[in-house]
């Protein structure tokens, strides 16, 4: 029997503390105007002292499970995407597993930075399609505030903390019109390491390190690779841009989002944009945006949703789902 991964619930969690551009401008040589104009960001959430990636992930996961009418006991698999794990090991996913009361199956992390959610979704979708698991939780959760150089105005204004989660159920595949994940498409290019990385880690410096970025080069590569992978995802499903109900991009920069939308010929009102309030939450940005658009009624059952992301590595990917 062939299976398909149906989406049965989504959840989100944002830390309580809001940090506005004006607050940053009080500490750094920057301004609300500069940040909004270059990035579309107005504010970001920052995790409290002692509030960890696993805490954000747990809250988002619990909401996704509740909305799917399920509990941790029903899960076979957790795949958690993060570049900011609580500890070097074990995986943040196993901490979430324990808190959800899930006693069977497996939980592990996936590391693809800002593309992490698409990579985690692909891993879970493949396991469900193969019949290795019947129910999976896919989480994107980050506390990028902990790996930022707060003296570097070129990077620290861009990121925020948060988490989002999806619950997937394996159902019999009823052909191309059935609901669920239609396809996932993953890429990386390790030669591009130096344009976006963290200058630390257990094997190099023994410290967590800080994010370093050549913004212009990331911008250039993002537009090029995202356009390519979006075309690949549409072609794989015999779809054209006009078939897409919602573009749900990784939220890095409104100018990147707009450029990809323009290349696709998608009007701006078909794109879910949360960057103004969330900033760039790395692996959490797509599930946070999905949760918002599902909860406010924009994304409805049967809609075709195109997700895309690019991040450090470089890594990039896309997925199309019939909601
Ligand atoms: N406030 C005020 N001025 C600033 C700030 C700031 N926060 N940051 C940088 N500047 C200054 C720079 O110092 C520079 O000044 P100078 O000309 O005197 O040297 C000037 O602004 C222009 O700097 P650039 O880096 O060339 O600015 P750019 O127009 O490229 O915008 C930005 C920078 C917003 C980072 C842009 O390159 C970008 O968005 N790149 C994409 C990177 C991205 O989104 N990364 C996220 C992670 S990857 C991902 O998620 C896809």
C-alpha cells in the first residue's frame, strides 16, 4: 500500500518578550526606518533567561497535537529542526519526546539552519510514505538570540526566537488529488559555507559562537536558488504558479520574499508574510507562518501550499502540500 502524509494539526509558540526596532536603536547605531526598509522587520520575540529551544518546541508541539485531537502517546516519530539545540547532545527532540509523554518510536534533530523545517518535513514524510511510522511530529524551534553578536548591527537586528509544529498522519494515497504532502525537494552546497555560519562549536572552539554573515551574497544566492527549487517543485507535480493558493516562504527578508513571488508571478496577497512581527526565526519561520494563516482562515482544506527556504550551508528546499 502507498501512503501519503496528511497534515492533521499545527501549532506555534512565541516567547512573551517583544523587542522593537526602536529598543535596538537605543543600544545600537541603527534605526527603525533602516531595519524596516532593508528587511521588513518591525519587532522580534526574545526568549526569557532559562527559556530554552525545547520549551518553545514543547509548547508549539502540544498545541499542534491538541488541534489534531492527539496526545504524545499517539506519536511514532519526532523530527525537530534546530540550529540552536539546548545542549550539544542529546537532541532537543528527545527532551520534547519526554515532556510529551511519548514512550515509543524515535525522536531526533535535523540541522539545516533556516531550511531546517523543509528538511525535517522531508525526513518525516519519507518515513510515513514508507510505512516506517504512522504518525509524526515535525517541529522547527530556535533561540537565535543566543548565537547573535549583539554588537553587530548587520546581523543582530535580523533574527528572533520562536517555534512551530505540524502533526502528520499516514493515510492511504488516493492519487494526485488526495490531501497531504505532495513532494519535498532538498539541496545544499557546502562550498558556500563562509557566507553564513557560526564561528564556534564543540569540535572547533568549544564554545557556541556567534552568527557571521555576508548579507549581500546571501541575498543574491537566496533569490537564485529559491526560484530554482520552486520551479522544480511545481514541475514535479505538473503544476503552474497559478495553481498555488498560498506561498509560505521562510521569513528572512521581505525583499527576498517579494523577488521570489515576482519570479513566480504570484500576487503579494497570495503570500503569507509574518516577518514584520517575528523577524527571521530560522527553522521556526515556516511553521509559525502556517499556523497563523491556518488559524485566521486563509489556508483552508484543499488549498495548495508552496513552502520554500534557504539557510546556512548553504541549504535550500521546497515542498508542496494539499492542505
Ligand atoms: N542599521 C543601520 N545601518 C546598518 C545596519 C543596521 N542594522 N546594518 C548594516 N548597516 C550599514 C552597513 O554598515 C553599511 O554601511 P556602510 O555603507 O557605511 O558600510 C550599510 O548599512 C549597507 O550595508 P549592507 O550590508 O550592504 O546592506 P544591505 O542593503 O545588503 O542590507 C541585509 C543588509 C539586510 C542584511 C541584506 O543584505 C539582506 O537581507 N541579506 C539577506 C541575508 C539574510 O536574510 N540573512 C538571513 C539569514 S539567511 C536566510 O534566512 C535566508
